[in-house]
C-alpha cells in the first residue's frame, strides 16, 4: 500500500471537475472540511490529486464526458 500524497499543509488535494453542476458548493464544503481544492478543467489539472469529485449533473452530459 502506498501513502496518500498530501499538500504541504498536510491536507488532501482534492480536484472538483469544473465543467458543470454545483462546483462552487463542492469547493466550499471541501474547504470547510480541511481539504485543499483545485478546479479541474484540463487533463493537466489532475496531476498530484489525492481525489476527484464529480459534481452531479444530467446523466447524458456525464456520459458524453
């Protein structure tokens, strides 16, 4: 088992897929919970993440992505 990468502050680095849905709400909640949050809009934004959140949306849009 490998150790989970962490930011310098020790909090997990969580990406939020910022293409649709409640991005702002997810960012705010994750920040309150102590995570460092990054909006993910391009493939290179995925580098170094500990987790990725896919905000809800229409299933047809999610299928296309």
